[in-house]
């Protein structure tokens, strides 16, 4: 009887050891995540703006609108357009009404991606015709 009791206890202990070992083994198994595709190099998002130039020099342009004032760095990649034609920085001046887009880098620095303006069209002549100077003979 004593042998039966010891044998039963030993079998129970060994059985629990096997069950515990399989549970521990399952807890320690890790799954490796699937290899992720390499991310494409994303360009900085372009944000549109509109306003009037309040300051401009070779390195930056400040554009003010009713909502905010932006000071944008001018870079070698900044594009300039006047009436949709290629232009240069020299074609822009304080007071010009402009549109364009800018980018923000990781540090928060803003750079002008583009600067556009439309030149005013030549005003059409709106003068009235000159009055006629012909005279008619007076009736007698």
C-alpha cells in the first residue's frame, strides 16, 4: 500500500512536470514578425499659401495673409513663376500678391517650394470718344 501511494504521487508529480513544461515552452515561443517592405522615401508634404510679400531677400521671403505670416527659406529648388512662365527671384518685390507652396522639415524649418504671381494685364482703354466738332450752318 505504501508503494502504491508513493508510485501514485510520483506519477502525479511527473505528469504535472510534463504539463508545466509544455505550458512554459508555449509561453516562451515567439513569433518573428513578417519582414516589412522597405518604406519609400517620402517627400515632405507641400502646403499651399497665399498672401502679399512683406519682405524678400536672397535667402528668404515673408508672405503675410489675413490668417498668418510665413517666413520661408529660399532654396536652390525653389521655383519661381510669373504668369505661369519661369521667372527668377528678381521678378518679385515687396507688395506683390503671391501664391505658392512650402515644405516643413523635421526641425520645423519652412522652405518655399514655389512662388507664383500674376502680373496685372494692361488696362483697356475706357476713355469716351471725343465730342464731334462739326458745325451745321444756322438756319435763316
